């Protein structure tokens, strides 16, 4: 099976960005430590206010299902 990569965009409610960024940092650390078949997992701040994206790449569909 081939690798799976996707980008998800999201809007964070005003006033909740700091908590969201902290949660994202924790998620990134957890995934890197516990999901060896996750090839890439990182959150980014977008230009638009309160907008973020996550890029996720998995070795296989099974790895993506395990992550979810």
C-alpha cells in the first residue's frame, strides 16, 4: 500500500489560540514518540486570523487508521 498524506485546515475560536497551540505541541510530541509509521505530523499557523493547518503523512492506510 502506498503512503497517505493530507492537509487539514481549521479555525480556532478567538481567545483560544494559546490553548490550541499548546495542545498541538503536545500532540506532535506524542505522535513522534508513539507512532513510528507516522512519517510527518506538524501544525502550522496560516496567514488568516485564527487559521491553522496540520500536515499528516502515514506509511500506509493502516497507520493512518491507527492514528485516528
